[in-house]
């Protein structure tokens, strides 16, 4: 694991954008695994800025997102479809047909999981961007998830619903389930870029860096991956 320490959120976002833009320059047909949440928002802003300033094209880039809530229409402002459209896709020139998210409204959700995993296998993710939950979740792989799971239906931990309630009217409105890439799906990526910012993430980052590997702390699976870079700010790295 390579750890890059930066002073703050802005620097984390800039370094992460530089990291991805370099990869895209080397390989314009890159497949990016993308994440939602407050963490990658600044990274997406930097990518948009780069396109505006330098005209960087993402025309041949494919994106595959980690997860989506079950039961929220894609048009709901809190769906991850909406998040990605608003915060990234509508500002770049990635063809819509090259961007994949799980369909949380599929009639047959099991079938949807299998379909999604086959997309991951077919495209192959070159770089997977990850945030980290306060309980160590990656994607929506909550503590206790088997490291062998591929894309699956997951029940969100109460603590995750509490944390994510800030985007909804109340916790009752936060969906109870989601479709998420599994740990095994994430581990198929050639390379992983994990971002962490703020004191709220310090305990999780500390636990991750302790090196202890356990299904009770999903992000610890990343110790089994040969090519992980963590960009974290001073606050996220404040527990030693
Ligand atoms: C969410 C997402 C994760 C994300 C994490 C942290 O529940 N499913 O992909 O990494 O929680 O979110 P944030 O970046 O807002 O702290």
C-alpha cells in the first residue's frame, strides 16, 4: 500500500485528479471504477475543471460505479445515478452508453447483480476509486461481508443509514438495501485508489493501516491487493 499524505481535502482532490488524468493520458480507453459520497466530489470537480481548462476528453473512457440504492428511482436526487449525473457525467464527454451503474429498480435484482458482475468482467476495471465508510465499508460492503462476494444485494448497517441520512429528509427515507460490487469484484481491479479526508475517517484509516485483516473491517481486504494507493489528508491520518 502506498500512502500519500496531503494537508487537506482540496489537496487530496487535486492529487487524486492528477493521478487519474495521468492514467487517462497514458491510456485514453481506460475503465474507471467510480464511487459516490462526499469524498470523491472534489476529485470530480477537479476533473471537470481540467476539461474546462485543457479540453481533456473522456470520450473513450468507460466508468463502472460501485453501488446503487435499491428502490430509489434513478431520477430521485438521492440516487447514485443522479449523484453521478450531477457531479460528473453531465460535465464531461463520456458517452452515456459507456457509464454503468447497478439498476436498483430491476424487477429481478439477483439477475441484475449477475449482469453487473459480467460487465465488470467484460470491461475490466483499470483503476477503482474508493472512499471508506466510518465502519470500514467500501462500496456498500458492510462489516461481516465475505471477501468472496461479487456484486450482491446488501442490507445497509444502521450506522451507515444514520451517516447517509444527512442527504435525506429523515433516516426513514434512507433505503435499507443496495446493490454493491462485492469485495471480490473490487479486488479484480488492476489498481485501487482510496481517498480519505477529515477526522471522521481517522479511526477507520487508523484501523486500515494497522494491517489487521478481517471481514469485520471490509477495507482491510485491500491488504491482499498488490496495487493500492491511499491519498489521505492530515485529519484522516491524525491517529497514530
Ligand atoms: C457511502 C458509499 C461509499 C462511500 C462511503 C463514504 O455509503 N456507498 O461508496 O465511500 O459511504 O462516504 P463519504 O465519502 O460521503 O464519507
